């Protein structure tokens, strides 16, 4: 996938525990763990908004586009 999730990095930079973030945004710690590990196929804007609000960051701090090589035909 060309999207990297840097949520674990942002949490560490801000000294925030996953448990506290999960409680604030209203998801289980297990689902937050899947999100942190990049094991999800999507995220609701409402959830992304709550994460950014709690961490005081922008979506671009959490999500990063990684360019993949284009296959030549």
C-alpha cells in the first residue's frame, strides 16, 4: 500500500498512551493497535478528526503517501 500510518510515532513524540487515545476517540485498544500497525483498509474522517484533535496534529502527521514505482508497459 502506498499509505504509511505514522500514528505510533506521533503517540511516542507526544508521550500519549494508546489506551488514553482509544478511550477518547471511542474505539477499542485492539482496533487502535490495528490502525497503528497499518492493518486497516480505511479510517473514518470522524475518527481521524478525533485523533488529530486529541494529539494536536494534522492528518498529514499521521498519514504519509509513499510513491510506488510505476510499472513500464
